C-alpha cells in the first residue's frame, strides 16, 4: 500500500458542483500529505445531516465545488512529516473536529474544543499551507470540515484521526465519527443519568436515538421520547425509549405534560433538534433541585433562548455539549471498545447500505426522512 507514498493518487470522488444538485462521480487527483497530515484510503462512509445542510447551502455562504463527507472509516496509506502516532495500515476514524494536544482546550480535562482543529465549515483548504489536496485537471476542489470522505482517498490533519482497534468491523464503526458519538456522549458524559433515573430525549433522529441509547446503557428506568413525527416512535423502542410524547397531541406546553407524567419533572433531558422551543421545553421539564438539561441541537446563530430566572434559581442545571464532550483521539477508541464488548449496540442504527456509485440515493433517503444511517461502501 505504501508504494503510492509521495505520489499523486487519481481516484473516484463524488463532487458537489452546485448547491442542491446531485453529486457527480469524477476522477480527482489527491496530493500527498504535507506536514502533520495523513492520506487515507476511505473504506466506508455514511451521510450525516450536516452534509445535507451544507450541500443545500441554506443559511450559510456556499462553497463549491466541494467534496462532502465526514462520517467514515479508513486505512492509513501514507503520512506526512512530523506524524509519529500513526503509521501505514492503521485503521482510523476521520473526525470533523480535532485534538492538537497542545492548546489550552486539549490540555484541559473539561474541554474537547481544540483551538486549532475545531470545526470550521467555511474552510475549504488544509491548515498547513491554505491549499486543497484535491484537484481536477489542475482546478482545486474544496475540502469539507477537514475530512471530505466522499472520495476513495482523502487527506486529513493527523489531529483529526482516531486510531481504532483493527478488529472492529469497519462497516459498523464508521458511524461513530459524528452523530452517534455526539448523542451518546451528551448522555453519558454530560447529562450523566444515574441508574433508575428518568430521561427525556427531544428529537428522535440519529443523534436523539444515540442519546436514548446512552440512557439505556446508563440504566435509566424511563426514557421518554419527544418528537413531532409519530412514525419515529416504534423504531425508537429498539433504543430503550419506553414512552412517547407528541407535543401536537396536547393543548399545553410539553414541559408541563412531562412534569405531570413524572411527578414534577425528569431527572435528565437531552435536546437534539436545535429548535428553540424544544430547548426551552427540555430545560423547563427537568425536576427542580437536581434536574439537568443538555443542549445538543444547533440553532440559528441569531436565535435567543428565554426562560424565567426562577427556573435556574430552583436548582435546575442547563448544559451544552460539542461532539458529546469526546476528545477525538483520546476518547473515541473507548467508544469503539464499547461496541466491541457489546455494551453499545450499533447495528440498529444502520438501516440502509449502498455502493459508492449510488451515493445520491443516500441523499434521497435522508431528504425523504427514511432510515437512520446509510452505509456507503467505497469498494463496491
């Protein structure tokens, strides 16, 4: 495999030329990794809603042409200068955020928000030299969140790669590099429900179901799923959800409904929609004295969260989280181990599988709201 080290590799990539238009399979040239970079052969990737959001280019500055993709797993093909912790043949998860190991955030046990490698959706080039590693006939193609996994080969900063157990099935653990870990960590690392506690999860998409999975692993006695789509309720039972609340079915705020169901409020709540009203409900539905609400969903940057100060003074706690508070390189290997030792159940998140040549079908599925995660095999 290392025989291609130092050489430009031509390969197939699904390129987005315009916002909202189907991806086009192109032959691209992938340059060798520079200092602190790694080139990997992508084995499996999946579509996350973040890819869809920026592909649609709604509400942000469009950046095209671009190679999307950030939930994936691959094998190291070659390493650039100064990379000592990874070598050819290692199995890795590329992650949209990183861990440089040197900044104040990386040195803190309380943060995973690396100063250097924190997610930057507007960046289409590498940190090292401000250039892209992708090109078509000399024309640069933009990167996406430092990963660009909708390509058979990609170049990633070494701080954004998690070395994992080589025995882990790559077609399963690829989903751990974004949404599943975000929801799981929001529950296990931030909300930290005790065994026997009550938990409410707002939004039963992939991230919300992962939050519910975390509550199941923690031993919650009741997991209340809140969603406007009743079609999601049956599927959510597989993830430990015991009860369902559709806010449309009530003529009073859903936080009051949940408080009535739980004798004053749940012990923990996790909000996974990014909707401001859901955020307020998630905070106000936790029990006074000890309740903790965790915000995971990303709202519009100008959105404002409002609640009465008495809700805070009555000893309710509001927390936020980024990527489930996991440090990518330090913590993600243990999440893979959770799957390997059968604590974490990943198979139920995977509802579709398609070959790379059919990648646009994954977008169609997500646009229709069908399935949870679609695995895209790069070799098929």
